[in-house]
C-alpha cells in the first residue's frame, strides 16, 4: 500500500528536475521502493489526487483554455494538456514545494518552466517492470522480504 509519506518519499528519490529524461533510472527507483506492480497504479492515483487539489485552488476555465493568475496578474495560459504538465510538475517538485503553493500563490511560479510530463513515469515504470531487469529488481525485493519475515 502506498501511503502519503511513501508517495512523497518516492517523488523525492525520483528527483524529476534532474532525472526527467532518464526513464530507466526512474523506473528502477520506483521498483526499488514498492512491493508490487499494483503499487505503481496507486502512485499514479495519488499524483492525480494532488493535481486535482491544485485544480481546485488555482484555475478558472476560460474559452476552453486555462489561465494562471497570481496577484491579479496574468501568468500564462494553455490547454488542458499544458496545465496537466504544469500540475504534474508541481507535484514532482516534492511535498514541501507542493504544500507551499497553498500558502502563497507565488510559489506556483516554481512550476512555470515545467518539464513534460511527470505522470509518464508511472506508465513507463509498469512497462519496465515487465522487462527482465525490472523483474529482477522486484524478485530481489520479494526474496529479501521473505528472508526478513
């Protein structure tokens, strides 16, 4: 089961800003920190949950686009896809930055130069888990768990 703390711990280890194009590395990090492939889906659901909370806080839909307005100043606009990337990037920055966005809207600017798209890591990790290397990581963890139990 993926708890809130475990989710944020994995997000921190993934270090999206540094590793955003290193999908195999990210997949390995995720597999090393979960107990089953099913937990990848739980991670994806939690990411969506945190993004939805951002939706509720900051967006207003205008003519089928979204606008980000901070202190009555227009920051940027985009499609649903643009804002999905933006919200996912805010989540990828970690719990402290994510939570700071609810305290001060200006902290949302940390996501303005977002990297597309943090949520892709969950699909890629599921695919990687089916490879020999992914199976080896999961099997090693399972074997270690049985020894400890």
